[in-house]
C-alpha cells in the first residue's frame, strides 16, 4: 500500500522525525483558508499523487500569499499531473499539501528498503539528495551508500553513525541525522513498511534536520496487524480506485485493466506476470492482469471472468491455470462456465490447465457447453491466443 506524502509524514512524525508544519487541502478554497490560518512567510503547495518527479513536472510550487495558494491549487487540480513516474495520462490531483517553505542549506537522501536479493533491510543514504536520485546513481555508481540492518532484534540496528559520517556529517548534525535514521528503521519494523524514504532530508539554515518529503509503502500482507492502516487503504481505494478493480478485490481477485485485447485469467501473481511477458513477446496485447487468489471461490472467479468478457476491448480470452491443493482446476472451470452463461457473449477461449484436476476441468467445461480450444502448454496457449486475436 503506497501512502500519500501527507499521510507518510503524519506517520513518521509520530516516531520523532521532524516535518514541516502543514495541512492537506481538497480544493482551492481550502488551500486559501489554510494558508491564511497557517500564516507562514512562504508556502510550498505540493500536489499529492503516487509518483515521484513532481518538482520537475510543476507539481511542487511556491506561494507568497494565500491568494497565490488558491490560484496554484486551482491550476494543479485542473488537469492530471504527468511526471516521469506516472502513467502516460498522468494522475489526477485530488489533494494538495500546504506547508511551510524552508530555507535549505543542503539536501540529503535517506531510505530504509527491503533488499530482496539479500533478504534483509538496508539503510540507503546519499550526500546529495533531491529529485532524479536513481538516474544520478546510475550515472555515478557509489553515490548511494548502503548499510545493512540487523532485523533479528527490534528495532533493527545498524551502523547509523557510519551512515552519517559517510555523507559528510559531523558533530550535532551527525547526531541528529543518526536519530532520524534510527527512527526510520523503527517505522519500517513497526509498520511492516517495505519502503521508508525521506528525500530530501533537509539541513535548514537554523541547524535543524527536516523531512521535506516522505514516501511510505506498507506490505499489504501485513495490514491485518495494522487496523488503522487497513482502514486507510480502504478509504484510498474508495476515493481513487476503479470500481471494477475494487469489486474484484472483494472477490479475492487482483485485477488491473490494461489496453490490449487478450483477456487473461490466471491464478498466481508470478504465473500471471509470466503469461503477460509471453504474450507481449509473441506480439500479443493483454487486456488485463489477473491473479486469482487461493481463497477465491468459483463464484468469485465467475465475477472476474465476467468483468473481462463484458469489456468490448476483449476479443479473446486466455485461461492459464495451475491447480494446487487449495484451488483445483475444476473450481476455475466451474467459475468460467457460470460467467459465460451469465454474460451470453461468444468469443474465442484458449484454455491451458495443469496440476490438480486438470483433465477433469476440461471435462467440466465441455459438459457445461463452453466452446474452447485446449492448449498443451503455456507456449501453445500463448501462440493460439495471439493467433486468435489477430483473426478477429
């Protein structure tokens, strides 16, 4: 779950990390009222989206007066914000964050990340923070320094002093940076966060260290341990999500609409991603990503397939399922049959079943009157689906 900047800042501030004073606004009028109430000498007006590169794209602007705050907010909310990290059409700005603008002496990069290759948490720091840190690291390897954290204790421990020294801090500044790094590690451990990023972590002209921006990504699988964050996730989904994607989630299906014409029904995220890769490599265009969870019933599966088949963009359906102990192939077949009876639309269906009850699942589809073409393996299924999509 990716949080917005204002949400991430609120959470990290509870761990002792200093953030600028500010409030979130949902309209231009709100922004003006907040600016009058906050009465800062200068305001930063920051578009709240899931994606970096806001500054270069004009999503972070500065205001001298409450009237400026209103005008800038109206402009930001009038059109999607397109950055280097958003999809091509950009992201709608539903909120702005109105906060105090600081006089900055230096910008530092700091993040706690999950190092998937090593199976550990790591602290990443760079002496020169700000936007385009990934691109600058690619051009200048070694810009970002890595310090492993010991996660066998709580909170994680590591060479926080060494990290501060590695980016050229000493004395009181080093002590304050060390405290921030330790707090970020606690945030990661206590909130099951896979990413805690502060960029920039600013040294101000009065000697403070302030988190001017923050990103926080919480592991969805750990939300049951954090009821407040789970409620926040539900609120975010309702406010900004696609209704069909939200309904699919309630039906134990991870679904994401795409722009192609081959509908994809798959169980397992890894198998789904492999299927999409193979389709694209073969010249096909997937219409969606779908991962049927092991907890999905045949009725849940029927809902997912119904969403795919009802889309006018879908010309072919590829079903690629590997049955296991918790979800047999015939359960998926039952859901497919239910959906097709309900929708009543006829289109080419390519089926590849493997694993538990694979042969029986094909029998059930035939018995239900489903017209389909069976595939021997994934490569065969992909080839047939792409060929069918081109023939339509």
